[in-house]
C-alpha cells in the first residue's frame, strides 16, 4: 500500500438555501444515474429510456447539451486524470461510452461483458472497472488508452464495485455467490475473497482502515479490516440497508434502515462499531448523499416526493424538502457550487422526469483537530491556501502551527472517494480553489509516512 496524508481544507460560512430549481427532462427519460465532473463543473444524467446523457452546467443549472449513447445508460464513473466520463450502457450492445469532459463528445466506445452492472475508477493507476454479472468477471480498462487491458475472474454474479484508496484495491460484490472479491489496483490480481457477505453498497473509513458493506440479505452491515480483509464485526438490527456513507468529521458511518419502523438512519461509531444513534426521517430511504462542507446528510424517499436533511453534528432531522416528482435512487454532490442533485421520475405512467437541485449553503462546520479520534501516530497540520511540497527526503510532516510543508515528490491529491483532483509538484501548490473537505496526499514512491493534515 502506498502512503498517504490527509488534508482538510478551510470551510467558509454561507447563508442557508434549499430547493433551488428542478430541471425538466423529456417525460420518458427516466434518469437512472448521476455523475459529477470536478474539472469542468458539470453534472451528467443517464437518461435510461431515451438512450442519452444530459449534461448540466453546475454553475448555472442550465442544460448544456444532450448526447446520444448506447442502449439504456445505467451507470457512470468519472476519470479525473483524463477528464472523461464513462457511461455504461446495459442494453443489447453492452458497451461503455467515453465522453470527453471538455468537448461533451463521445471519444470512444468500449465493449463491456455480459449483463454489465457497475463502474468504478482507480485514480492511482488510471483504470476503470466494469462488473459483468453473467460473465462472473470484472473488465479492467486503461484510462489513458480507453482499451481493455485485463479481465479478472470473480465469484458468481459480480455487481457492486468500490475503490478503497488507502489500500489501492477494488471491492466487488458477488451477488449470487454471497462473497466479495478484492482486486489489487496495481496488478489486477485477486488479493482476497471475503465470504458470507454480498453488500449492495460500500464505504471506507480511512481513519480506522475499515470497509463497510450494507447487506439486504441478511439485513446487516459487515465491517471488514482494510489491511487483512477479515470481517471484524457485523452490525445487526438494520433492515434492508442499501446505502452507507462515511463522515470524516466525526468518524461516523450512516446507513439507511430502509424497511425498519419507523423509517430511520442508523449512525455507527467508526471506532467502536456500535450503533450510537437512530435518526427518524420522513419515509423509507434508498439513497444517501453526504455534504462534507456543511456536515449534512441528504436522504431520499423513493415512495414520496421529498428529501430529508440531517445535521450530522447533532444527528437531528433538520429539514424535509418537497421535490417535483418521486426521487429515484441517484444523488450526487457538486462541491464547487455546493449543490445536491436528485434524479426524479414517476414510475407509471411516465408522467415526468427531471433533476431536482438543492442548494445547501448554510451551517459550515469548523473542524476541531483530534475531536473524537483515538490514539494515533499521525499529527495534524493546518493547510491554508498553499500546499508546499519539498523534495523527497528533505523534510517530514510538521507539527501543528509549523509550515505547511510535506517532504513528498511525485504526489497526487485525492478526494475522500479516492478520486484524483490534481497533480502535485515539488514546491508551492495552489489549493485555494479546492472545495473545503478531506483530501489525501498520495506519494508515487514509498518513502513518506502517513500523516493527517487538519484545518479549522
């Protein structure tokens, strides 16, 4: 595993605002997935029924264009290294459309395996992964060349994919075989097979090096050690969970209690693995979206026309927001403009399709270094505007209040999901335009030590 550092940028206070607008799409569109392009501040909508992708300007909320893709666009991932969006088309052709982020033009079409399910991106090795349920394998794509470079055998019925940045590994759920295949990001080899669990969603906790999987059958959350891949705990009493997210500010994990009564979001402590809170929400939820600027969690209720907003600092239901149509299980956060996008459509008949946009610009948090953290050898450092990288071996990570310097070279900055947001060079790196939040400084060599960098 390559070493990394953690950077929490400065937050700024803004005034509150909620439902901003709804972008109407053709009634039959049926938005099925959303994706955010951090380079060009664009949001992509997979229009499943109309075989197209709608591209939205993140700053103005205007539709830039709609482009034709393959049959039934179903899933996305974003390649931040080459500024490309990969769109999985699950119709008869079973292929992947590669969209150039700058020009909005399809620049390549890549074959997928039989009954392809999901995509994910590995920023460290610039690879895209596609799970193929009927092929019992994962296709590995070179992000630079847009060509298939490997096919990795998995268990039976591979579906969900998750990239865990600290270990540079891809987790793949084998739905039929009730197992998880762990793939090495560098070599494409199978690192481990975790049996007895088949999560419908994953999230990672880099502070405690844990991976969480939400299982609908049986209903629980399985916690895996990120180093050994051993199951270290199972959290029961959570009904049919389909979404799980990590909150780096207080080291908590949030999971939807989808069919529980009353409808609620369970909070799991990242250190103890215990459920420490249950937050009642408006209705059964199927998707979660976390805004790390304001430390709020957005939940959508697929059975009614509303969203719930939770203050993660107090674990209180803050707001219930009405939207124009029934939300489907797709949400994405735009950190540049601090907006949350929700795909909405009526199931039968196709009465309406659209994307509701929520502007959450209030309640910015102030992080307290070391709050709710266990003992660790990492020491916090404040980064303000400029991140200075010394040449390798020239220094170590300073203590709080020292200079904002790291003795690293050939580094990259990753966001909390493991997506590369910028390359870093020795000397001064301007990070003032980055969205506030948690980032990893990842060195391409193996000399640096792991450190946490935390800013107020």
